[in-house]
């Protein structure tokens, strides 16, 4: 069997006796540098691909836009849509404030004081979804002058606390803060 001769394709060997001839060492250094550059380039490419996938799973701009809402406070009662749910903002009178603060906490189904539900006693902010089956209550109605859910008969007071009916919990109060006397940010 004939073995092919590749000697025409090989580089000329260096003279190992010559201390100034380091061509083989230069070739090794070049090979190592090329491998290192390839590894570093591959790492950056992998990082870019992983970054792209992670960012594609993030929250989209339209969802971020719904995360917070800035509200100018005007009028007696207003309703806004926030995160796909109704948001009730109610201006309470002194008599309503005194009425909800005079209720004994121990008599409530979901005990929560009015002070913990509001930052400004004259303004109440609740998500307008009944905690029984998710219906939308009617404002300024019911036996306690707050909210009334006509679907199943839950009654809430002027602080959004459940007082009568099948609802197990009070109306939810979202996170909010006041920017000034007439502006609040919800979310």
C-alpha cells in the first residue's frame, strides 16, 4: 500500500540548533492567540443571545404604561379604569368620616380601621371589584351609604369595608401616593 507524501505541503522545519530561530514558538503563540480570540468572541455572542431572550420575556411597554396612573382630583366621586379594573375615588364628607370611624372594628367581617385604608380622610380610593364574585358595585348606594353590589347583595360602607352580604373581604385599596393636594399616583 502506498502512503501519500505530504512533504510538499509542510512548512520547512526550523533548525533546533540555532538559538535565534524561534519560528515554531511564534506559530504556537499565534495559534493560542487565535483560539483565545475565538473563545472570547463566542462568549460575547452567547451573552448577546441570552440577553435577547431574557429581554423578550420582559414586560412590554403597553403593560408598563398601565402600571401607574396619575389622577387629578376633582369633583365628588370619579371612576377610572386602571389595569383593566374600575378604580373608585370618593370625596367623603365629615359626617361620612365620623360614621365610618365610629364603627367598632370587632363587629366587621374583615376587621380593618379606616385610618389604615386612607391617607387623607377626605379621599377614599378603592378598586371597584366586589370580593365575592368580581362584580362592580354601585357607588353611593346600599344600607351603609358606601357601595352596593346588586348581583349578590353585598353592602360596603363609605370606607369600602364589607358590612353585609356574601362578600368575604373589604374592597381592595391599591398602593397610591399624593404628589400634591390635587394629584395622586396610583400603582
